[in-house]
C-alpha cells in the first residue's frame, strides 16, 4: 500500500500526457480535414476534364495548407487555452457556472450544517485543506462533484437533492468519493478535458455561424450572386461536420477516462469510511429517484465527467462518463438483490450530530515516549491519499473537543482571522504585548476585538488541535477580498517576526497557511515536475532532514543519529547534519520550493526519510508531527493526522 498515493499521482500524470497526445493527433486530423475542405470548396470542386475525377492537388497548395494549419491552431488552440484560462480561478469557477451558491460556513440551515460538518471531518481526516462547499440550489437530483487544479483551490459541489435526501452516512460516503478525486489528482485532468473539448467544439460552432450568416445574406442577395454562396455554404457545412466528429471522438475519450476513475473513487471511499452501506445507499437512492442524478444546468454536459453520478441523460454505453449504476452498486454490495428504494422529497433535513467515540484519538504526544511509535508512524506514508476509518473518528472527536464558540468563530471571516492571530501569539508577556500593540493598530477593529475575546479560550486548547483548527479556518479565509487578504498576510508576517525568531510551530502554520491561500488569492500555477531523481536535490534533502533531526532532539548526538537514519533511507552520499540555526527557515522555504518540483516517486522517498528521521528515537513530538505535516503539504502530498497507539 505504501506507494498507492504516489503511483496514482504518476498515473494521473501519464493520463494527462496521453490526453495531450490524443488531442494533438485530433488537431492534426482536423488540420488535414480542413485543408481538404478548403481545397474542395475554394477550388470549386475542380475536376479532371478527361476522367471527371476531382482534382485534389489543390490541397497541397502552400497558401491553402498554411491557412488550414494556422486557422486550426488559432481556433482550436485559442479556444482551448481561453477555456482553461477561464477556469484558472479553480473549482470556484466551475461551481458558479453550474449554478452553485457558496455556503456560509456558519449557516444554521440543518441540511447545510450537516453537509459542512461532513466535509470538514473528511478534510481533516485526509489531511487536505477544508474546501469551500457550493450548493446547487435548483438541482433536485442526487449528485456531487469536486473541482479545482490542486487541493488548495478545490471546491466541493453538492446538489440540494443530495444534501436533503441523503443520510449522514450516505453523505459521508459520497464526500469520501469526491475527496478521493482530489487526492488522486483527477481534478486537473477534468478541467483540461473541458478546455480541450471546448477548442474542438468551436470548429463546429464556427461552421454553424458561417451557415447562418450565409443563409441570412442569401435572403438579400439573389440571382447572379446566389452561385457565389455555394462554396461558403459547403465550407460551413463541412466545418460543422468536422466539429461534430471531433467532438464525437473527444467525448469517447472523456467517457473512457472517466469510467475507470469512478470505480477507483468508489473503492477508495469504501476503504476510507469502512461503511460500504453508506456509499451503496446513496447509489441506490439515485436509482430509486425519478430525477436520479440528472443535472439541469445548461453547462452540465461539458462538466459531466466531474460528477459523482451520471449528470446527463441520453446516450449510454461508450459515451457514458460513468459505469452502469447496477454495476457500481454490486461492486460495493455483492449481496444486493436489485431492489431500489422509493425516494420522497425532503424539506429541511435534521442534522445528525457528529458521532462520538470515547476518548480523543491519540495524536503525537508532547514528547512522551510511546511503545512501537516508530513502526506505526512509518506506516503513515501508507495513508497518504488513503485515510482510514480511524482518521474519520479522530477528526470527529477533535472537532467535538473544540469549544463551540471557537468553531463558530473559525467559520466566518472575522473570526477566522482572529483565530490565526491568537495561534501566533507568543506565550511570553513581552513579545505578546508587542504583537497585540501591532494588531491594535494594523488589524481591522472588529477582528482585533474578536482576537481579544478568543485569546483566553484558544490559549487553553490542547496543542494537538492547533493545525486542525487552522484547517477549519481556511474556507472563511478564502472568502476574504484581495485587500483583506493582503492586510491579513502582512499581519501574519509581523506576528511571526515580532520576537526576531521563528519557532517550528510559527513556521509550520505560516507555511501551510500561505501555501493554501496563495493558490486561491494569487492564482499561483501548480509546479511542474522538473526532478525525476534525488541527485540534484541532495542539498535540499540535507536541510529538511537537519531541521527535523534537531526539532525532536535536545542532545547533539541523538540529533546526529536521527539525521543519519533519514540520510540512510535516502542513500545520500556524504550527507551532513546542518548546524543548529543554520540558514534559518527562509532557506527551508527555498528548499521546499525545489522539492515541490520533484516527481511523485521522489517525493515518496523524501517523506519516507522524514518519517525515519522523526522516529529514530521511537518518540514523536507535536513539533515533529507539525513539521512533517507542513513538509507534506508543501510537497502536495496531503498527510492524515498521525494516529499513535501504544503496543499491547
């Protein structure tokens, strides 16, 4: 299981490469077709005087050939790039085009509150940023989707039919399915599919408008000019045909890619929740509902491959973006007898409370040794992109352990900023006074008052809740305006630098916070893979392992042993432990920027070495766990919470 997440990332990259190759071949075929079409229409179907056969040599004319190539690249390439650029805003753009309304994180509507609770729990359990949730108010069918380029700009969309008709367990199964798409790297491929197919579709649209314009002008021009319109009519009809066949084969590709991903997402969701009845129940309700999973939005066809269930009615078989419903149900529930429930309309469902599990699940302790910690944390890599039911239980209990006033504050923009400010406040009176003085002048007055109100309660929290609490604030922080975000970011930087030193927690919070929010607020492009081996990344790996080794060890010899264990895991030649302090966390930011451009299998090696380093003494501290979480988030590898239990 250790390589599942990274293998799926490699598969997603290979699928993207194959898609690009198929698209290039499609464009070449379109170029050839348009070249022949221009030769036929603009050459007035030139025939050989003797045999009467059509003379196609005009197709090799440099001017016609150049026009066909340039025209195709401009129309198809430009149309695709325009659509992808239009979607560059991430999942939010897709959700809004489908008629989605962003849910207020502090909503009191029961069905909406339950939906947000479930999304929050699944996000914390999987180690991903909590995404904004969009409700498709006008959609009565049961459906959902995840959209975005990266986990940082992902959104979850859910139809009103799903929010009101599904039980909590069924909703959890559907959300686990959608989060598997986020973790498997499917979302970026989905958006690229939309863009590429849009470019091909424009060819047909262009032909349609050419026909309409010619037909309209034909009403005004008759007799001697009528013959001159025949080539243009033929050109328009030909472009429509080329666009139709291009879209036809493009949809075949889209459907084939999508069907296999749905099976994988179903299997991942069952493994995540350990409740196959929840996911199977949601699929059965789709079968028993008159409207099924149908989406009424006019933009549904181009996004049909993104949905949990089949979003459009019509052609099936090779063109269906989803496997047959019965096949999906039987894979999850082999004993299913084929019966489907009758699903009645529901208005304003009642929230099912978060399930309680006796005792808060054990996260990395504040330095106390735990028997068998090393092997257990080493298996944390197995859970990357594949969290377990235990992680869900942990997330539920963790959120339940937080005071409602803090959770409520974290759900709205003023309170979310205040929560982050309090998390960064120093416990020492001097630096804290300096930080509060800055906030009194630079922060929004309402946020400053909220910071004062929340500080005593947050100061009393278990330190293990710090980063999960940060995760809860992210949807509200993404809702900040550009000016509010810039002001917030400046204040965060000032709070971190207030005492002229940066401790590991401050760095971890700052790194995770800005890594997730910059993607949303600044439209930062996802990094490209530049490093396929560890060789060029040795200095960066040395620095990461040095920081981890010194963070968990007070003794220099112990730090050396921890570093050496990580180094040997990576087979680093002539590795050296960097001195305490070293180049500081600024150098660490630069190092992680380079490591972020590594191939998935290289990232796996780096994270395995990091885990080996922090488990060298069979003890994992909160600081080590937080640094590991920050490292994994920076590499684009969401890591679920470290669950530690003593060996019996």
